[in-house]
C-alpha cells in the first residue's frame, strides 16, 4: 500500500514512546513538536521529514535509523 | 550542527549509488524523482520526506533504515 511506510514509522514511534511510559504530550514537548502532530504521525497520516524524524529519535533517545526499522 | 543529519543522509545515498555504479540520473529515474533533486539531497541541502527516503531506498534495493545509518 502506498502509505504503509508512514504507518510503520508511526507504529514504531508509538511503541517506543509507550515503552518509555511517555505521553504524546511529553514526547511532543521533548521533541519541540505539537502534540496533535505527534498523534497524526503515530496514525501514519503524515509524510514526516528527516529533520522531524531526527527530532523524535533524539527525544526517544534512539538512533534515527531505529524509527525506520521495518519501513519498506 | 543543525544540518548534519541531512548531510549524512546525502552521503549515505551517494555512497550506495556509486557502489552500484549508478549515475544520479539513473537513480533519479529509478526513484521517479528529478536528477537535480537527487543532487541536492546528496549535498545535504534538502529536508527529505519519508516518502522520498523510501523511494530512494527502493531504487537502491536497500531497507529505508539503511539510508539513516549514522544519522543522529
């Protein structure tokens, strides 16, 4: 499907966020992004840019490449 | 530096492209992107979106996560 990569990225982020006990709001704050934007990313609704992928990875304390695991 | 991630992504793409003996033009054609856009990405000048990261990864026959190796 055309938007499978977006959905996989979103589910990777959600899984990592939850495993750290973070709310969307807290992750958004750490990444300097808006909470509703994090929600949309996790639902696979956004074509996230490299800069924001890196910001979210930093906020989660993981390498950016980890967020793209299984994205194809 | 603020734009280090863009530069690292670009150098990863350039390295993989060259290792396959592909020109920028050929990679652009395979990824359905413009040659000048590939050039700008390789120079770290663009904030590439997930969809285009995936398109380039497909064109190079590698997982999308590979293009982000060392991006931090």
